[in-house]
C-alpha cells in the first residue's frame, strides 16, 4: 500500500446520499415531536378548563 499525498487527499470527494431510511427516520422524528406537542397542549387545556376525569 502506498501513502496518499496531500494533493490526492484534496481531490477525494465524499458523498452523502439521501436514502429512504434517512427520510423515514426524519419523518418519524417529526411525527413524534408533533404527537408530543399535541399531548402536551391537550393536557394543558384540560388542566386549565378543569375537565379532568376523577380517579
């Protein structure tokens, strides 16, 4: 194996590809954050309106 020189290192181009798995995980994170916000908002509304179910 030979050592790669500085000029060759500069010319190396790495790539990132957007795959289906990456898109799916990003959408899952967004859905989770949205669901958490909806639950938190609903809890705040129920507490402020005093419409909690008795235990």
